[in-house]
C-alpha cells in the first residue's frame, strides 16, 4: 500500500508543479480593462460551482481602478461568504490526505514565484504604486487558493478562475455583491 500511496503523492506533486508553472508563466493583466464575454461566462461558472447567485459582475476602466480599489469591502457580500472559509476547508482536506508537506512548500515558495510576473504585468499596465501593489498581492493570494484547491482535491472549483487569469483578466475585489474585474 505504501508504494501506491507514494506513487499517488508523486503524481500530485507533478501535477501541482505543472499548475505552479502555469501560474508563473501567466502574462498577468495583459488584457486588463478590455471587456470580454468569455471572462464573464467563466466567472458565472465559478459562482455556480459555489452555488452563489446574488452577485453583479462589473468591468473596471483603467482610470477608475484606483478609486475602485479604495472601495473594496467584503461586508454584506454573498460571494465573500461563499469563499471566505475555503482556505480552512482546503487545509482540513489537505491534512486528511496527508499532504501537509506539499502545502508547506506551496505556501513557502509559490508567492515568491508569482510576485515578479504579477508585479511586472501590473506595472506594465498601470504604473501607479497602489494599484500595482494591490494587483500583485491579489495574484499571489489567488494563486495560493488555486494550488490549495488542487491539493484538497477540489481543483475543478478554481478552473474557471485559472482560465480567466490565463486570458489576461483578473478579479480585483468586491464591494458588497459587486465583483470588479479588469
């Protein structure tokens, strides 16, 4: 049994490495603020997976981004209520599967790996320090969620978000039930 379990762990490590490499090779924010119907459809798919129906999708224009970031507030957001406990849920499932070491490695190394590509992409698009900082941190956080979902065996949950990121778009936050995208 130990041999099969080790092969399964190796397979998970290889797949996780592939996902990490994919996240690190994204051209972050390359299509920021360019409206795209497929992004809206993918986000709808994500909300359906979370069984969340009460939200509004809103594109943010480049010149509005700084103000929108100031207004980000999770209070009263059904979407936030649906996702805020995901890290804890993932951690329990990861612990149950005995993948704590993989989680530690991801937490220790992935944010640093995502930092430079996300920062570079945000800086190319926006230059404003506050915006660049916000987008860089958001990229690191969402990348961690994607990898943790995978380790927890819930990789399909964040597949729509990964596809949105790969397309050059990204969620930037919410205000109540309005979810802002660039």
